[in-house]
């Protein structure tokens, strides 16, 4: 069964890579446990600014934004985006999110599932798509299909933050959308053209501790 599952993953990975135009593999860099601070591992603003410049001129969609409570989610809300679209389907999280301060010049909260929100996006409407602790909540095939579709829509880049390896998680906060449905390794994302930064044992609260990775893919779908 494990062999069949592995072959199926290889097949859906190959098909997604083909649909993305068979990109060159991205870079992979590892930050070892004890060699970085939590703030460095969780830094969103610094790595986005280094890649995309002045964030105040960009429109961002935050897919699966949650309640806006985590260290990374708070940074998303603190960035003075030209426009921020927060997408969240779980009503209790939406209620919390609606009460959070947001530095974006305009902020729209869409109460819907991620796939429905992506289906509504217009080409080049969005500069950056964020999926922070989101990819693992989809089956592998559905996650890859989302990445393929986003690559055709966003102007500048896709930014992922994912736990690495087999991190089991069932429902949290009575939210069935929180269950983990796929596992990811750095090579999976690098083969799709993402540059990957691994932070070893970033999730130290888990037993055993789990590593995490930022994966960023830049696009040139329009003049910046």
C-alpha cells in the first residue's frame, strides 16, 4: 500500500510540474536547530520585502487566514498592503478576524472556502498569494491544483509556509478544516520551482518537534 501511495504522489507531482511548464528546481537552504531565533524563522515581512520590494504597492490574498492570532498572521495584518483580501471559511475565525486591526489601505474579508475564492480571482488582480500553514490541509492533488491555478493568476509570487514530514493533526477548535490531509518535503516544493528555506525543529511544541519551511516562487506574469 505504501508503494502504491508513493507512486500516486509521484504521478500527481509530475502532472502538476508539467502544468507549471516543467520549471527548474528551486534552491534549498537549511537553518539548523539552535542556529536561528523564533523571530527569524517566523519573519514574513523581511523575506517578502527582500523578494518583492515595497509591499505597500502590492495587492495580497491571504488564503486560509484563520483568526489572525499567530505570529505570522499578525505580520500579514500589520503590512500596509495596497489591498489585502483575507479568505477564511470557519465562522468563529471570521468573527475574530473582523475585530483585528489591519494596516492595509483596503481590507476585504471573504467568507468562503479557498478553492471558491481562487476561482473568483481575475488574472493579475493579485500580486502575492499567501498560504500560511494551509497547504497540508488539502489532499496532495487538490493542493497541487491550487498552486497550478495560482501560478497563472498572480503577478509576482506565491508564498507558502508548511510543516515538513508527517505531522498528524485532527480537528482543532471544532473545525474540521484543520485536519492535515497531506505531507510535504522540501524536494516536493523545490521541484515545482519554489525556493525553500528549512527551519529545523521550528515547531518545538510538537512531540516530536517538526521542522517547517518557507517556500517562495516568483512569477513574471506582468510588468512589476
